[in-house]
C-alpha cells in the first residue's frame, strides 16, 4: 500500500486556497488548508508533511517567519506561491531553502506539474542508496527520516541543504562539480555564473562547524568542485 502524500496549503485567500487544494486532490494527494502563519505552525507541529505550499503575505505571522520555522524543524520541500514579483524576494527565498517560487496569478497545469516534479525528486532522494542510512566519520544520514546527525546530535538543514549533503554522502570519494550539484538538486541547467551553490555550501559548512568545530567535513577541490573530506 502506497504511503499517503500530505500537503499543507498556507494561503489566506479562501478562493486561492481552495483552488490549490483542488489541484492537490486531483493529483491524488491529501491537502490541508491553513489561512494564517500561526495556524500553519500548529499543523506543522501536529503531523508530518510531504510538502508545504506557502504564501508570503499572511495575517499575523508572515510567510518568511513560517519558512524559518519549517527550515529549522523539518526537512520538507516548500514551494512559495506569492504575488511578490521582485527578483530580490525570489532570490532570498531560494537561498533560504525553498524548492520553487511561483508567482500569482499562476497557471493551474504548471502548479500541478511542479508539485508532482518536486515530490518525485524528494522521494528519489530516499533511494540514493539501498541502505537507509549513510555514514561518514561521525556523521549519519537517515534517508528515510531525512535527518542528519553529527556526533549523535541532530543537525537541522533546510530541504535544499539536505539534498546537497545527502548527495555528497552518497558518494564520499566523488568530486561533485557545481554543475553536478545544481542540476541534480534544482533540476535546471547550470550556466556557470550562479552563486547559489556557494551560498548553500557555506551554510552547510557553518552548521557542521557548530556541532564539531575541530572537523572540516567538506573539501573544496579547486577548479573542480566539492567532496567529503576523507
């Protein structure tokens, strides 16, 4: 029996919320509506979710604040669906770990396709290895639970950071180029001038250092890319 896919829709406009829920249900998934940031946090604390569709302009707690809590507490993909059109907001959200940014008004078929695409990718990350747990030095990655532990302490990664790190852990000796990482995680063409990988790699290193400052886990192979340090 296949596991039910649960998607939380955080949108204060009732019509848009219901439209997104209808798209989700048409694709065969379970949807739950939340109409404020505070309500979203309550749902996030009560059960596990496979994806969150998140508006930014919410009453009370903003979408940015909700995203911060999702990134800290969960390793789940977040798709922003917002009327904010400025490029800087989009860049900031992508760097914060969201998997996609869709602007309103949106095309129903495009939203449907993007939800399916990101869900498939996150399900595939669990099959990177036939082993459900990957280990390197004092790091353990549980592919089923999508958790990372360093010296027995859980490390909180955003969804993007987790994908990158799980990929490195899947082949500790392999050097991954920026193009390898970007195209594997973002599923988009890499044009060579994107700083996104640098930012995410810096965040990953900083978080690893908090739990073990004496160990540098990731090696930069100059002119080539990144790999786990042996």
